[in-house]
């Protein structure tokens, strides 16, 4: 069925192509004789040459301006939690549902008659209105499918937000950009309604000139023009596709250890729901501390405050005596491993790990030395040239760890890095994380909801509930001596004895053998 439809669509194109080579003075099918004179006629007519160059110039300029405006707009619509996002999107896309004649008439009234701007500038403005919606719509679709934790990973590796946009976001939406370029350029070049209103003496687009030609001369020149335009479209698509789309896709003594402190951290969303309520936490140098609790307790929000992705409404965050509360993400010198790993899909394992070092503009030889050392430590040497999509979950997780560790971070942040792995692999990877953490002696903050995982690798555990820490202690003490009823219930105690209205004692349902 699909091939039949394609054949039906191809028939008119084949007929036009055949008639372009007819030898007679009228368009006939089949042709009486073969000739290429009508193609020569296209290039011989001065009006065609001049208007073709005008259309090419207008289409290229309008498309490029639309990309410069549309890509940031699409990013903002996809990335930022803007109020009225749907309204803004509707405004941007409105020219696609308004008839071209209406747009042309409005632009003519406003720009040519009222503001009296030059004809070429008015023509360019009209075509910008036509092309911008295609850019926002197509690039916006690519942006919405992009995993923005990958961009946050770049920030955590010291890459400024502007640089991360160019180095990480844009390379992964090039297919959308190329599609937007082709759609915008073709629609601008072939536009008739807007061009008819905004063209003027000495400034006429190719479609407008062709329409005027057809009015008086309906000969095979029209077919020849159609064939040339189809060929030009194919060439542009191939060039853009190949240009934009075709891409391959520490020593312990040198580590700077840190003491971390959160003091009175408050975080609220929309000034209504308070996520963190005066949270306090202190982590000693070289410790692995886990944030444990049910979904919605604030553990991931706490990690994002430490990382710098969320600005707290109150409280301070200090690291090794330095106030880090207002320090931008890319200047915090932290290593961060995301739940989704957030590997750069367009970069190999080697380039993923080297990204943070290159952002810091280190010497190439030093970068190579550090990358190869950490790849060996993490058992990734043989996988250096692979891309993320060619690797298993455990391998990707080790790449994410290596990328975070190679920059020699003051603090390592792990946001449920094992949740996407199966049970057997999760067990082996938590052993690997503990081994690396102890070998490097790096201060680590680990977010998890898995008690077994937490108790097996942590030096201390902060059990969270409702935006506060219910108990901060060693895993053994939390298990044997829970400080609150919530902690007791959360770790599995079942039997409770009411002593008074305001006091509750916990009786463990499992009796430990002791003297």
C-alpha cells in the first residue's frame, strides 16, 4: 500500500520532468521531440536570474535569522518552567494557521505603507514571519525529547551554562535543526502570497516572477523551472543532512577532600509546598553519607541544592569552610552521577570522560594521562572508543563514575545511580562504588530509597521524612536504636507499645541472641 502511494505521487513529477525536455513550443505529454533549450531559456532570461538570486538571498537570510531566534526560543519553551508556556507556543506558531494572503496584506500595510521601510527589508521581515514557526516547532520537538540531565552533567563538570548549550545541547539536536533549516528554507523560497504583497520595483522573488511569466507564456520553460527547483531542493537536503546530522556517535594524594555542612536549608515550590524545612546536615571528610527516605521526602532536592541546581530560599551551604550557597554549578568542582547516567550520546567513552578536563582547558597530554588512568581504575580501558548506546547499563554506570571522578572533585554526588540496573548487577555495582570511594578517599553524598543498598555501603545515613532529617547516625545505630517512630516503621519494626500520650517505645519483633 505504501509503495503504491509513492508511485501515485511520483507520476506527476515524472510527467513534469518529461515535458521539460519537449521540443515543441507548448507543454505536451508525451513529447514530440527531445530538447534542452527550455533549460537554457531559464538561464537566458534576465528576470529569472535576478529574481532567483533575490529569492535565494531572502530565503537564506530569513532562515538563518529564524534559527538564531527560534533555537533559543525552543530551548526556553522546553527547558524553563515558564508560566503561560502554551500561550507563548501558540503565539509563535500562529503564522502557520493564518492564511499567507492575510500575513502578506498585514505586513504590507504595517511595514511598507505605514513604516515605509525598504522593499527588501519588508520582504525579509515577511519571510521571517513565515519561517520562524517551522524552526520553533521542529527544533522544539527535538528539545522536548532531549534528556536535560545531560546538560546538568556538563554543568556539574565545570562547564558554564552558555558553553554547555553549545557543546552538549546543540550537538544532540542537530537532526531537528537540519530539518528545521530545510523546511524553513524551502517554504521561504517557494512562498507566493507574502512575496506577491511585499515585492516591489527591482525586488521580486522567483515564484512571483514565475507567476508573471505563466500569465503570458505557458511553455515548457515552466516545466524546466520545476525540474531545476526539485533538483535544487534535493541537493540542499543532502548538503544540510551531511553537514549537520552525519556524526559518529585519581590519585588519592592529589584529591582535595572537603567538609560539607548544610545549615537551615529551606526550599519551597510556588511559595506553597515546602520541600525542605530548615534542614541541617554535616558530613566529615572522606565519608560516604546516604540520604535515605520514601519518595517525596526531599532527598533528591537536598542533593540538587548541594549541586547548585536549586537555590534555597533560606539557609547556607558550606564546603571546607567556604560558603557555596550562591556559587554557580559549573564553579563548584563537584562530580555528579545521575540516575539516568546522563552520558553524552554523541561522544565516545574517552571523550565523555575527558569532557570536564577539556572544559577546564588542561594540557592535552595531561588530559590523556588522567583519562587513561581513571579508565583503568574503573575497568573501562577496552571500551574507550565505544559510544553509550553500544554499552550495557553497568558499563554506562562506570563511565558516569569515571567522568565524575576524573575532574578530582571536592565532593561526589550520586543520585540513585543503581536504580536502573537489575538486582544482580546492582549488587556488584554497589560493591564497585564502595571500592572506588574508599580507594580515592573522596567525600560522597549518596541518594537512595533502597535500605539494603544504603546500609551496605554507607558510613552514615540520614533518614529523611517531610523535608527534615529524622535521624543521622551509623547504619548499625539506626537499625538497632531508631530515634523516632517514623524511622522505626521505615526500617521495618512492627510492634509498638504505647507508654503515654506523647511517648512511644519500640519493641523489635525480632529478638537478638545476646548474653
